[in-house]
C-alpha cells in the first residue's frame, strides 16, 4: 500500500510537470523574431544613421534606391550620395578607387569588403562600430540588415577595408 501511494504521487507529479516541459520545448522550436538592430551609440556619423534608417529595405540585384531596393554596392553608393560623396557603382570599382586601410583600424563609415563567391571584392558593407556592419547581403536574406564581423562566415570572407577619402 505504501508503494501504491508513492506511485500515485509520482504519476500526479508527472502529469503536472509534463505539459510545462512540453510547452518550453515547443517554444524553443519556433524561429526568433528578427528586429532591426540599433547600435547603442548616440553619436554615430550621419552616414551611419542614414544607413541604419534603411534596415529592412528589400534586396534587389542591380538596384540602388529605397523605392526599388538595393544590391550591396547600390546600397553603399546610395548612402554615400546622400552625404554628397560620389562612389563608383560596383563593389570592385569601389575597391579599386578607394585607399585601403587595415581591418584593425576600422572606424564608423569605412567600407568592408568580402569574397563571397570565389571572386575578390564580390560584396561590400558599411562599418558601423563594435564589429557591426550594415549591408544588403543577398536575395536569400532579402533585405538590408546589420551583421557582425564576429560571425564566422563574415570573418572568414573578409578580405579588406577602404576609407572614402572625402569622408575623413
């Protein structure tokens, strides 16, 4: 009889706890909502603040406006044009035209370049601060967003940085 009471207590406990544990695991199975990243810096340069205001604009290959969308170099060109600075249209042309800097000397407004498809200078982003950059990555991600250079993919594909001379 003593055994039966212990089993009943255990059965009651399992019936009480099992739904709670199940709810926790079901909650973990859903993808997290991605919301725009706003770096905690109140004194970001205007070029960065404007770029951050474009988070969520759709990725569109060959486009360079908030109305039509952006590809990576179209995004960078548009953001700098709004600051009165003309840049070449393609990523490769930007890399050729701008003076290189060490990736260890990055500051807000610098351009970071990547080899994402086996070709040097195939992708570009705008360095914000604290190893974050904003870019129009691809049709897969679908929109302008902030990424981290600490991310293994971006760290492995980073090949250089440039500083628009007029910016400094």
